C-alpha cells in the first residue's frame, strides 16, 4: 500500500508596501514637447513631439530624430502600435487638416491616410484591428477657445482598419474630448473636460450623462477592466488643486468618489498609466498652481486608495507628459525620456523551498489576497509533468523518474488585468519515513463540536473543498445570531475554531456554517 505523505506549504501573498520605483533619465538634450511614446517590440519604438518624431532600434538606449521630410515640422499628439508591425500617429500643422499616419513595418516608414477634418486629433482607441476611434476637437476650439464653432467636439470612427474614417459631432464640448473607452458589447464612455457621453451601439449615437463635478474639475481619463469595473480620473488646478479617482462597478451607470490627492493635478496630456486594477501610476504637478512646476510621479498599489511619491524635484523643470508601460518597463516622456525598470510587483511573495516524496501525494496550497476581494486563478507556467493546478493548490504524485530539482512558476490572475508570477524551488526525493495523515477535503462538512456538552469552551471543525466566502455563527434557541466566529474568504482545507461562552447562560445553542452554497446547522449544549 502506498504511503500518503502530504506536504502543505502556505504561500503568503499579500499586498504590502513595495520598494519605490527608480526612474532614470534616458535622454540629455532638447526634447521639449514630447507628447507620447509606444513600442512595436522590445527594440523598436517611437516618441512623438511638437517638433517631429524620435525613434529607437536599441530598446530605448538612443532616440535619434526621424529623418523623413514628410514627417518633419509637424506637431504630433499620439502614437500607438496595435501589434509588432502596425502603428498609428496623429498630428496637425498650422493651416492644414489633421493628420493620420499609419505604419505596417514597426515604425520604419509611415504613410498618410485620410484627413477627416481641420482639427486636432487628441488620442485614439482601438476596439480591435479593424474598429478604431479618434477624438479631439477643431483648431478654433482648442487653440482660440472658440465655443461657437460648428465642428467642435468631434469623434472619428473606422471599421476597415483605418482605410477610411467618418466623423460626427458629439455635443460640442468646450475643450474637445480627452478620452474614451469602448466595450466589446457596444457600450462606451466618452469624456470631455466637463462632460460625459455614453453609447450602447459602438458609438453610432451618444447620450449625455450627468456626472457631479466641482467647479473647474476636469474629466481626464477613463479605463475599464471588464464590462462592469472601471475608473475615471479628474483634476482641478485652480483654487486648491487635486486629482480624483472615481470608480464604477455597474458598467458606468453610477460612479463613486474613490480617492483624492490634494494639491496634485494631472493637467497634462496623458499622465495616467493603469497597469491593472491595483497598480496605477500618475504624473502631475504638486502645488496650488501649475506655474510652480513642482512635478512628481505617484503610484498606488492598492487600487487607488493610497498613493506614494516615486519621483520628485525634476531637474531643470523636467516633467512627464505621458507615462506608458511596455513589457516590464515604464516609459515617461515630456521634457525628456525617462524609464523605470524595477517595477514594484503586484504581490509580495515570501516563499521557501519545498519538497515532494516519490509515490506520495504532494500538495502545495496557493493562498493570495486581492484588495477588492476578487477571486484569483492560478496557472502553471513551468513545472514537471506530474504537477497540475486545481482550484488554489498545486498537486501531483511524483515517481522515481521525477527525482531531481525544479523551479516551479505559477501565474496569478485577478481577471481584471492584474497578473503576477510566483516561483519557488521544488526538490523530489525518496521519503524519509515520516508520514502525515492530512488530506485535502473533497466535500463541505461541519463536524459536531467537541466537547459537547461544554463549559466554557468547545471546538468547532469544518472543511471546504474549494476556496469561498465562509461565515460561521452561533445562534440562541430562538435562532438569533449572538456571535460571529468566522466571516471571511477561506481557502481549501480543514479548520478548527474555538468558541468560548464565559458570558452566556447555560442552555442549548446552535452553530451555523455557510460556505459558498453550502449551509449546515448543528446543536450544542452549554452546562455551567
């Protein structure tokens, strides 16, 4: 008969304060007016500015000027690569229509496509490789403050990968449009400085929505993680500046104020980098007025609840107009080009070495905590064939042919874009003769308390085969809850809870377990 040797190692994954990211200035020169940056792959990237383009073919080490006369002496506001070959640039020039440029060779060459209207295209949003949107306003509005022009607040749409674009005026907001987000179900949000519009038909029609703002508060960026959960960022730069983060959990139907950073405003072009639901980076000015030029970079790793300063006191009035993340590197552009490689992890992990024994069941529990309570999933990235992932643990039975040392890598995901990779060392060897009768539960169960009757303490045991929310309560003879012993998310396993009734009179009591869809109630007797 095979020996049953169970080794359970708890991985303590918790969100804790990380090391502050260290930013390094890549360029040293006259790069004033850098607006945006994007990479086609690990080596090839483009940075756009008020004066033209800069490119890199060495992973961002050097950024020479792009020497194509058709692209020089124009102002560019946006660059984005859809994949490792296809990229888009938006730009404008005095007295000329707005420019759309497309590359199909990783940014080596650019071809101009249809000019929609005489205006400034601010940004783009691509739902997929065929359906895309560009938005902004007319030159009169954005450069002269003209609120009576007939073509203000425009949005352009393509359904054929940018071959042709159609334009439509939406509400004519002062300042044009700042950002948008479109879902695969056709629902979308479009924001201007002081207004919000929504659509349910992929942007064919838009409806104005009420959004409570303070005086001089400007909507800047919208970001959704799925069809329900999203953020909107706003800022105010007059009479007490601040940046605010609003949150929705119902697809944008309602919003709540989530956090506020006082005396800090993100009044630049695209200063918000949302890495995942927990990791957010901002660039802005810390002051009551943008004139003081006290620029900073801030980060949150708890979903925008709290913020830490990563970079401050820029030299020579440097600033970051835009922050983007490509691979494991953050890039910031403004007066110069900056990079940050030591990215704080989504989780901090404290893992020790593990061991598995030949012909014995090996189990490694994976416990992680999400700041919003979202369920986490686990996926093996690197492991020997005898291992697999089930729910929140790694398990398997090694054979003698598996003896050796391995590095196990597990991907953790929250389903909202938040991912991290765990790794630990595993040694497979013959057993040393130590046996353990522990096992992973295969069903929900609630045991009779022991001792029973009791005075004044007793132990209540229960088991859960899947990770779920668990609630264990004590009720009196009338069914009223008098004590809550457990009310939290629990992982796979068996648990013991001690109940002490020193302040209760003798009598009959009940204890009830609710775990997921499982509910069970048992009776116990207190005798004093």
